[in-house]
C-alpha cells in the first residue's frame, strides 16, 4: 500500500478523522484527545496507532504521557496524490481555453 493509500484508508474511519482533526491546533495527549469522544481512551490510543502506522502522526513521551502531533510528511503524501488530479484538471482546462474558436 502506498503512503497515500495507507493515509486515506486510516482517515476513512470517522473517529480517526475526528482524532486527527483535533490535532490540527497542535500536539495533544491521548487523554485530551479522548475528551468528548464516544469511545474509550484505550480505543483512542488504538486509533492513534493506526494513524501513526499510516504516517499521519508522530508521538513523543512527556513524562508518563504520550503526546501526538500531525506529521507533515504524511500530509505531503496525500497532497502529492491529490496534486496529480489537480494537474490533470488544470491541463484539460488550459487545453480547452487555448482551443481556437469554432
């Protein structure tokens, strides 16, 4: 599975997407991420493990806590995958605009 495929598969789950979106404002500990979610803290840890495996987040220890943050390289893989479609769409648009009037 490519990096983009793994990342998109990981984000297909709504709970993982919510956890990932909660990281947009900066690093957070598992307990903070779990607050208000309809799943347990251990379940959030499992979701974070999937996101980490997909290359979307990284973590580090702060005392006894694990703090997670978005990994920009993981987002880069998704962006590169999406850019190929954008490049194709722009090329098609340019070709249409440059057509001589009929």
